[in-house]
C-alpha cells in the first residue's frame, strides 16, 4: 500500500494523514482501455478528494472527479449519477457502469 508522505493544505482542510491504495489498484487503472472507457469518481466527500488523488499520483487516470460537496447532489440520488453522465457527455444511461467501493 502506498501512503501519503507530506499532506498538503488547501482552503478547506488538510488531507488525511494516512491514505492507502488497494493492492494492484494502479495496475488496474493503467490497464483500462482509455480509448473505449471513461473513468470517473463521484464521491460523497468534499474537495479534499482532489488532493488525496493527486498525492497518491493517480488523478491522471480519471477523466472526471466530482464530489457531492461540489455538485450539491449526494449519492445514491439518481440525479447525482445523471449529472456525472451529462458531464461525461454520455446521453444513454445504460452506457454507464457504476461500481461502489
């Protein structure tokens, strides 16, 4: 597991001191066919998520990173997922594949 060494600060708060990646998660992200697949995160968290992903050096693997604090729409409200599909320019919701981690 990879840990954040130097937490950064922003106007909202600090990122958690201990944030770990699941084993083999980077390899999984690297092997996604980016020509055929858009990869996104929609979290009920806040803006610190961007700092966490950046500190773990994995933000580059995501096309879209949204939080409920930014959109005002919390999961599991369907409107949250519809907003993400709209931002991703996916008009047919059946083309989305949502996973919960």
